[in-house]
């Protein structure tokens, strides 16, 4: 703000300048004359003169040579091109109020077809030198901030597991914006021969183009806009059309590209707002503010201030999604802890224990030797469960052992014969703990034994896209539809914990009983 | 005596059957075992049942609806369950007792003893809250707070409600008397159970017949054998 105030201080000179009268002759010679009417001077320091012109030339103020820009061509010596913009000090004796004549005499060997006008602006010499410093201090501040942000987010992207594309996009936009500022203001640091004047403008143009594509694209990705390819293609077509129509009008093209960026982004944000997406309103307000800045701040870098506002909005969205990631991470940890607890609880549920103890009482009373075997089966099941309780994946054979042990316990309770069969099991495979056990428990609860028997058949097979476990319970189903209460929820949660969304779980009756299928994609 | 055991774990069902047989050793008792709800319901519809031993969570089902259906029948229900947290609810719907698993002979016999007791030994917070009534194949719950008094109607009981309506309950006066909280409801006659707080005065009518005047002016008969107790209670 302070810098803005410094930059925007009132003009301290009043003058009028006629249009340049230019004569060109053979050998690329030209002579331009500008009449400057000094009306008021509010400083006592030396007067300066700023000239915008192509070519290499000498400058005369009221016929007094005040300096030169480049070296005009002479017979045998080619032209050494000057810069498009040059500054001169005017002797105090010649800087009084009134009309002065500026003569610019030299050669312009190249870029004549550009037909560039000559312009002369008197100004406090001190201010002419100081103005770029003030502007640069502000611009460098922005550029530095975005360079750091760009690098930071690039590192963040390359070092993170999730590789959020928005993070990469943001890093790219930040770096592009840094380059844009550097390209725009490099003119203050190095002398660019007028022959390369358009090189810089072309660079600025394409950087603006890239920013105008990537910024709305960022919002589209962040807010998961539907028809993304269509949106992006339309945006690029529009930008290219603007480029084509206004070919050669560098400033206008850059301006129109910025406007396109603005409207495309606002469209995406309105979509997001309509779908009550987080942060959309705030970012929209940012865009509103950036428009106000562009409209009412008439500096070279008004555009860049509004860009900065937009980038700050994106930064805000970045932190928002970082927080969401954090929350997702926390809740996944919470889920793991909950599942672990659920596994531990499985066999110490009061009703499981109480029912088991009731049967045990009976075995002890009726047949103590069997009772002892029952206790051993129960403790073996507990052992396996406890051993698994901290794991998220266990060897399949361990899980099968657990199922068999559970069946042994239930056989004592239910006095039903449970038969376990397995086919093509690969002992090297891993599976989340207690999910097959949960399906076996369901099978025991929901199947009516046939001939007082229930068969469990576990099959494994590999396919082109993944691998599949099928657990079949043969018996009569008590109900046709199992909504699958806590059991199925546990199975699904465990699968999600380990495989994200690369799994499928189905459970349905078939003619011989019930079939559970777990499919794990590669 | 016809006793139905609804229990999905065969070992436990046989244990219950064995102990029940032992308790009713000197009574001709038939014991029926069912391991699933549909079979149990079918049996109840077709056969006269006198006592039900019920596991609340049959085959993973939530036994709440089942409980309502069962307590609306004429027979007494004793819950035998591992879900001890359901005890209060079970009592609220009018079960005779709740036997938590694991149980031994002594605990189960205690529940059977209550079949014979004239007054239920209700623990204050485990009291009956609703009476389940069957009407047109559906079970309806009548909050006990709405019941003014109960009158005998053959093998059934008629609930007289404060709103003037009457509802028929499948349980006998004897069975209901066992379930009702003894401090609030009093049996004054073979055919009458009243709210004690509504009683006003004991009367001796001509011919040595006893009666009680209610606060609303109604006069109800008092059984000869119950007079002494009532007088003691009125003080």
C-alpha cells in the first residue's frame, strides 16, 4: 500500500506535446520533430526527457544535443540499434516554461514495417530514474513471493504420495506468473535493442496465454467441473481466436486474454457456488475485487495486482484442500483404529461370551473331557484373533486357520457339523484380518443346516484384471435378502482400508446356499 | 403343561430342556424345542402353550418385535438371553423373568418358581410398562399408565382404560396379576384388579359381603379371602 502510494503520487509537471513530425530519407535516415509545450514545473531538480522510438539516433532539445541512443549507421558502419525507451537530462538553462523543440535524428535499419510512432515526454529527471525503482520494488515483491510459492508447491507435489494435480497446477501457475512478471519488467534491467522489442512482447503474450488457460483449468479441476475436455478446448479456442484476430496488437491481446481468464474462471466458480462447494464464494469475491482493481487502478501493473489477488484466492483453495486431505488422513486413521477395535471385540462381545459360556457350562457338567477340548478350541481362536488384531493384512492361511477354529467352537455350541473345504489357495496371498471369519459367522447365523451339516467352500482364482475369493455356504438360507448389518460393514470397511476403491464385494443367495465374492483389482 | 423352548443353539436348548424336565418332574409336561422363529410362531398358533422360554436374538434377529408378539399371548414368557442389556425392556413388556446367560439350574428354577408365586417380586426399575394386545393379527401396545382397572372375562382379561375404552388381553387374571407391579395394582376379587391409589373405602354390605368404594364412587366386590389383606393394607 505504501509502495502503491509512492508510485501513484500526483504528476509534478504539466505539458502538452504535439504529434511527432517524421521525415525519412534514403539509407534508412529519419528525422523526427516533436514540439513540447511546458506549462508548469513543480520541481527544482533537473528536467529529463523520455523518448520512445525505434532506431539509433541523437536527440536535440532546442537544437542542443542532449544525448544519443545506439549508433546511427554511417557509410561503412552498420547501425548499432538503440533501445525503444531512452532517458536524457536537459540542461537547466534550457528547461524553462514555454515551447521547446525536440529533434531526433538517426537511422532505423530494421523493423520499419512496424511503423512505430516517436514519442517524447518531459518529466523530472530524478523521477524518471526513480519510477522504475519504485515499480520494481513492488513487482519484485510479488514475483519473489510467487517464485517461492511455485517452488514450494512443486516440491510438495513431487514429495507427496497423493500427487494432487491441483498442487502441480498451482505450482505451474505460480512459476508462470513469476516468469510473466520477469519478462514484463526485465526491460528495466537490461538494454534490449529495439530489434528485439517484440521478442519480449511475444514472450509476455504467450505467458499470459498459458496463465489464461491454466487458471480456469485449475478451478475446473479443483471443483470437478463436468465436460472438462470440452471446457478446456473451448477456452483454448477462444484464446487462440483472440490471438489471431488481434495479431500484432500485443497489449490488447494480453488484455483480452486476461479478461477471458477472468470470465472463464468466474463461470467455473459460479458452477461451484451453485453446487455449494467450499470456498467458491470467497474466491468469487476475490475475482470481483480483481476486476475492480483492473478497472480503477491505471498503472502498468494494475493487471498484475489483480493477478496477484487471483493467485491468493487459489492459494486459499490450496490450503482448503490441504485441510481436507488432513481430515481424510485423520478419518482413515480413525477408521483403522475402529476396525482394530472391532476385531478385538469380535470374540469378547458379551453375547458371544455368554452364549459360549452357557454351552461350556453344559459340556463341563455333562462331559468334562469334551468341555476341556471346547476350552482349548476357544482359546486357540482367541490366540489367532489377538495375534491379528494389530495387522491390516494377514496371510490367507492364518485367516483360514481362524475360520476353522471358529467353526470348531461353534460346533460345540450349535451341535451342527461344519465342514470346511478350500480350493486353489495361494499361501503367499494376504487378506484383511477377520473378513472371511465375518462371512463364516454370517453363514452360521443365517443358514439352516441340511442333514445337520453346513459346508463352507473357499475358492481362489486369478483373472486378467485381478484376483477373486469366493466363499460359499451350503445350507438353506433363513432369509432371501441379507441387508448385511455390522458384518458386511466390517468387511467393506476393511477392504476399503486396504484397497481404496479397487475392490468389489457381493453377497447373494444361490441355489445351494449363499455366495460371497470378494474381488480385488490389480 | 406344554412348554416351548425357542433357542437357536442346540447345546443350550438341550440344557434348558433337561433342566425344565427336572423342575416339572412331578407334573405332566411336554417340552417342545424350536431353533428358528417361523417354526416357533407356527407352533404357538397351533398348540396350546403354557410357558415359553425365549432367546431374544434368534439367528441374529433383533428380538424386539418377537417379544411384543409373544407377550401378547396367554402364556407366560421367560427370557433366557445373553443380551443382559435388554432385561429392562423385556420386563417393561411383561415377561415373567429374565434369565441371563450363562445360567445354572438354581437361576432357572427361580424363574420357574415365579410361575407359582401370587405376587411378582418385581425390582422397582424392572416393572411392566406396556401391555401387548393382539387385535386383527397385529400387536398393539397399551401403556400401563392408561389402564384404570382389569376385569375377568372368561379365560381372558378386559382392560378398562381411563379414556373409557376397553381392550381384551389374552392372559388370564392370574397371569396378569403376576406381572403387574404389586404396589400399584391390587387383586380385590377373582374378577377384579384395581389401581390401589383409586381405592377409597372398604365396605361390609348386608349379607356379610365385602366391597370396596372407589374414589370415583364405583363400588366393586371384594373376595372373601382377600378382605383381610386389603384391610391391613388400608390401615
